[in-house]
């Protein structure tokens, strides 16, 4: 089995860099997830915090789970396809564990 530590980043500013770094050093593996798109989103910033604070502790590359690079559709029926799904997070966890 795999145990997972979740750091819920509640604010972007101030960003709790200490907690993010501690978790990365403790686990050695990091998946960052957000609904924002990959480009210019918060996952890049969170990943950089990990690189600055815990690079030498990482056992695998950081994996990002993000929304699709697309305008957000107005219709609920197609909006769902833009957001990351639970299965996307599971896949990312399996990816960092298999490295």
C-alpha cells in the first residue's frame, strides 16, 4: 500500500513554503494538483518551492495535475472535461511511485 500526505494550500499569498518543503523532504515524492491550467498556474510555483527547498530529497520528478489548456465552457455538460479528475491524481501518484 501507499500512504499519501496531503498539503492543502489554502492561500497563495502568503504561501506556506515551510510546510510544502517539509512535506517534500519527508516523502521524497511530490504531486501538485490544481484546477488551474498548467501554463502560468499555481502548480508551477508550488513545484518551484519544492525544488528550492527539497531538491536533494526528491526520489522522482514532480508531477503536475492540472485543468486542460482550454477556455472554460459555459455548458455544464462539457465543462467537466476541462477539470482534473480523481483518476488523474491517482495516475500521477502511481507515476511518482513507479519512478
